[in-house]
C-alpha cells in the first residue's frame, strides 16, 4: 500500500472538474485563431466542431500533466 498525504479520490474529482474548466478556457482561447482562410465560406459549424475536438484533447493532456505532478508529489510526501 502506498502511503499518501491526500486520498486518491480527491485527485479523481479534481481531474474531472479541472478537465471541464480547462477545456472551456482552451476553447475560448482557440476562437482567437483565424481559420477562415483554410476552410470554405459558411463552414462555421465545421470550425467550431474542430475547435471542440482539439480543446477536449488539449484539456485532457493539460489536466493529466498537472494532476500527475500533484499525485507524484503526494506520494513523495
């Protein structure tokens, strides 16, 4: 059994909450990028779908990296 300072359930709940928060912020930040030159005219739905998929992937990667560091620090203490 691994001794830890904080219960693992706290990290699981934190991952879920931070995933949704980071995904929203990444989606809003990505809307500043102009992809209208790459896509056809009147393809706003496709651009938003692409932004949603990329934001979900980046949100997961960001939260996984941050929470992995916190979990590693928790096992060290």
